[in-house]
């Protein structure tokens, strides 16, 4: 079975929104592109979300965002607001 993997470009508007948060540049941030994985000659596909990894030297937070969706999700798929991310940043800096 052949598989086609298309790497998606990370949404720039989400990246700029996060980089505007106070003190976020003091942490390590990785923006990982999502992927569309298509199983050729079938109607099956997997849409892997974009990932944002915010970390310090001891802990990390992973956020997910999907293509054509401006929401950020935690690892248990609950919507995370920008104010909640600001609180997490403060805790990671302590």
C-alpha cells in the first residue's frame, strides 16, 4: 500500500500571536508542522495537527492546532485560551 505524506506549513498568524505574549521568548519554543497522510487508492487519510512545544529546562507544554482552525488545544483536546497560555508561561518561568 502506497502512502502520500504532505507536510503542512505552520500557520503564521498563530505563531505571531504566541510570540507577542510577554516573556515567552525566555522559554524554548518549537513549532512543528502538521501533516496530511493519505493512503493511496482508498478514502482513508490522517490529519496530523501542528504542534507547539513550550519548555524550560525541567518541564514542557504541548499545544495542538489544526489546519484552518485558529483554536489551540491541550493534549486532552480542550481549547486553550491565550490568557491560559500566559499563566502557563509564568509558571514555567518560576
